[in-house]
C-alpha cells in the first residue's frame, strides 16, 4: 500500500523541484530549471505507478536510473536516491519496506549500468581517436619534408623519419648509439644541450632563436632551424623529446650572399663605405688605447683610361688596384675598402713596425705605378691621398672620414700623386666652408643673397663708367660671404649655373628700373670657369636680353682667361656668340703670360682685367723699379696693342691709383673709388659721381 501523500500533485511537484535543484545547482537558469522539474515529475509519476505492480517495478526503476545517468551523468547519484527516499517514505512510511528497497536498488542498478555503458563507449571512441591520431602522426612522420627525430631524455636517437635520414645522410640504423649532440657543430653543442636541459624539467616546446649547424654524414654541415617538444609519459613527466629540423642551408647561403653584396663592392669585392665605417666604429670602441690612421685615396686621371681604352680596361685597372692595396697591408692590422668610383680607403692600426704616414703614402703610389697590361698596353696610375691619424679614444668615425676627405681634396688641389695630412687647426674653418657650400643653393632660394654694385671708375677722369654686379650673402649664422667666396663656394657645390642665371635676372630687372627712371648705367658681370664654359650660357644671355628692346649694350660679361687658355672650345664658342648678340665681352684674371697675348690676338674682346694677386704684388712692391712693377709696365702696352682696354681692381688708395695711371690702365675698382652699394643706393651713387665731375 502506498503511503499518504503519494497521490498529492502538490507533493509531487515539490519533490520534483527539490530534485531538480539538487541536480542542477543554483546557477541553472529558470527556463532550464522548469524543464528539469517537468521531466523529473514524469519520472516520479511512473515510479509511483510501478510501486503498485510487482512485475513493472524492477524495469521501471532501472529505466529511471538510466534516465538519471543520461540527464545528469556527472552529478552525485546519492542526491537522487535521497530525494527518492523522501518520495517513497512520504509522511507515513509504507509497511512494505522490501518494495521500497527494491525500487531504490533497481534505480541504482539502472544508473550504474548506464554509466558503465557510457564509459565503455567513451573508451572505445577514445581508442578509435587514438588510433586515428597515431595513424595521422605516422603518416606525417613518414611523409613530412621536415626532419623529425624522437630522442630520449639523454638525447639518444630512438626514431627518425625519412626526411631526417635524407637531410643528414644517416640511415636510421646508423644513428643507434648516437645522440643529437653528436650531430651538432662543436660551436653549437652548448646551445642545443641547454635547450634540452631546460625542457627536461618542464612541459612544452622550445624554438632555438638562432640557426644552428648540424653535421652531415659526409662531413658537411646543414644550417637548420631547430624546434624541440616534450613527449610526456602517463604521469605528464617528460619521457622523450621530439626534435624537428628545417633545413634552411640554401636560404642561409642566399642571405649571406645578399649580406656580402650589400657590404662589398661588386667589382673589386672590397668592403664598401658602409662596411668600412662599421669596422672603423668597432675598432674605435674596442681599442681606445690604439692609434688609427685613415688613408683616403682618389686615382689620378682615371677618366683618360676609360675614354681612351674603354670601360673594360678601367675595370681591370680598378681590380688590379684593389689587389695591390690588399697586398700592401698584408702583415698589418688593416682594412682596405672601395668607396666608389676611383676612391679607396685604408684604415691601419698603428704598431711599432707600421711605416710612417709619408712612407706608407709613398708605398701606395709605388704599388700603383706598376703597369697593368690591357690589350698589350701597359697602364699605370697614381693617387692623391688624404690622411688623418687619431687616438681611438674619443674619436668619431664620421669625423675621421670627413677629415680624411678634406685632406684628400686639399691634396688634389696641389696636383697629381700628392698626399696631405689633415690639419686640425684648419678643421673648423674647412667644416664651415663645406657647410656653406652645401647650403648655398638653399640660401639663394630663401632670399639670403643680394646683388651689390661696385663702381668702375675711369683712372683718367675719375668718372663712374660702369657698375660691376657682385654677390653678397648674409647667411644669418656665419659671417657675411662676399663675392669671390660666393663664386668659389658655388663652383664647389655645383650651384654655379643657378647662381649665374639668378644674377643675370636680378641685374636685368634692376637695369629696367634704372632705364625707366632715366638713370641707365652699364653693368659688368664676371663669370667663373664653369659659368663661362656652360653650353647654355648664350641661351641664358639671350633670354635676359629678350625681355625688352633697350638693346644689349648695357651688359658686359667677363670670362676667366684660364678657361680659354686650356683650349676649351665651348668657352671660345660662347665668347664668339655673345659678341654676335651685341654684348660687350672681356677677360679677367690675366697675369702677363705670353700665351695670354696670343689668345687676345685670336679673340675679339675689348676689355681685360688683371688678376688681383698680380695687382697686390705691384701694391706691395718697394718701388716702381721693382721687377714685378717693371713687368706689368711692359705688359700693359702689349695688351693695349691687342686692342684691349686694361682694368684693375683692389685699389685701396689714391697712391695706388696713381701707379696704375702711370702704367697705362684705363679703369679701376676698389675702396679708393667707393664701396659696393645695394641697388636702391645706386641713384645716389650716380648723383654724387655726376656732381663730382
């Protein structure tokens, strides 16, 4: 007989709620809790119905246990049994406790059977997965192009795949008794061993950060990336190691080749400037107590070899120079580099037996003087050399290279096969000059330059005849740069043509203003060598003259006599074409040479100006009978006989002006006749000149 309360729906719902709460816990959502209660209430109904039928009790109770195992397999089955006890005992326990025990026993049996069946299924599935995983591993192990080895904790080989055998040339059986460390290059054994030791006490994997060298069976070596993983035992402790090797030898060699090409000259295989600077920096840092000497070389006249014998001959000579320089420093702690073009460099760590600077410079040129035979022609060369020697401590590689370059340029200015030692006393001055040359074009664009006009005065009458346009650069940082220095810096920096065209435009604009105000005045512009030989000079002049129709007679261009003396055909043609345009032309920088007189007879110029150093020589002479004064006295009439009017500049006093009058010169300039003035001061200058005359 069932206890009281079994048929009470409220009682059953309460028990179902308690049961669901115990099975699902407090965190279950309301919707899931309601579904669980409904399912459990149905189980309660079935169990209570079975309690009245002996034949159905065992089967129903077991089904209930299996259902519990399916719905809540991880929950404690005791919680469900305690709820069932509360249900079946009720408020008044049944008299037939045997039936109650049977129900609870069958529920437990059903639950246990379901759990057993579930575990058996899971074990079978796990085995199937393990078999599939092992099959996949075996397939990967056998077919992957990456070399794989299984080693024990001591590094001894247990198993290797075919890719490993192919990479290292060892059949698997030959690796028996060997360890992974036996295949490591001696320089890399310590790193690989440390990685194994680190992993032996932990789980996980280790990727060696750098490529390592492993030895082949034939004695060669493989550059490889190594990755090591732990294979744990059943307790999770390291049992074996899985080592994977990726052969990157080809990639490594390719990268090394690219690196070599990036740091070496392709023609001579010498280190390039970048590599040289890096090594120089290292030497300065690692050996502060040493003295280092840097030699910066530039071959003389190399363009003649390229032009006369061809570029192949030039390249052969460059390779020969590289070879001889290498031979020259054998036995020295030194490095030879090619900086590009015809420039080489050597850095030498000074030792007791190292030759002195002068001796070593001589050795360089003697080595280069040995002929190189190209198509049965013996070709030799020489070099100008800039040298700087410094204590390593406190030296900067960029400063050393700059100093050597400055010394080289000074050596080149003195001629071929010369060497020069960097002068630290002139270093700051030369650095400022280099900086000014570098920023000159920018200064022009920024409006830092002005045109000033120097009076050109008749020595006979004192009348202002013309104005000479000159540059004046207010740098804002350094001292004011005057005309001659501006031209020199422009020549040095490559901005000479830009400066010339700007000057011509400025002068033309100013001349237009003077013409409109009724105060026209002729203007002279003295050109530098590159400005005079430029093929576009005539076009630039024609463009300036084309602005209006006042005629070309207001402009005179003076070309340097030096560029014409060298036989420069472009400069000669420019001079002739300028004359055809109607411009007045002349030469400046004459020193009294016979070649200059011959040149004047060939050219159509009406003006020549003596070189300022010749003028200063006359000024510093002790008397008018001094040889230099007598030479000029004889030279001026010869110039006049060639049809040229003679000008001088740099006249500071009336006494000096009198000397030039007596020598027969026509026009002079200098402080004795007034300082240069800006364009807006020219009208006043003209007015004063007019009133004075």
